[in-house]
């Protein structure tokens, strides 16, 4: 099972079907997506704070997380 499939099973679908019963459940699933997204961004932000550390291994992790956040910001800027 892929990582995407595992997340999908845990979080559920959020794409509307224009059916009030199904869409009501999917609306509730959006909160799960929000919680996961917030958690991941918070973790990346905290690790990114190490990007200027003088220890190589910590700096590598910090720089990679910072890069991911910048890429994510760029994507958000394009779609919002």
C-alpha cells in the first residue's frame, strides 16, 4: 500500500459529489486534512530553524526543510 493510499484511508475523501449526505461527511474530513497539514508545516518550520546551525548534519536538515517550505509557499502563491 502506498503512502498516498494510507493517508486517503485515514483522512477520507474531500471531493464533492453534490449529494448532501456524502458531501456532509466529506466536509467533516476537511478538518482532518487541516490538522495534518498544520502538523506537517509546524514540524517542517521547527526543523527549518536549524538551517543556519554550524553543525553540518543539523544544517542539512534545516536547509532541506526550509527548501520544502519555500516550494510549498511558491505553490500556494500560484494557486491563491
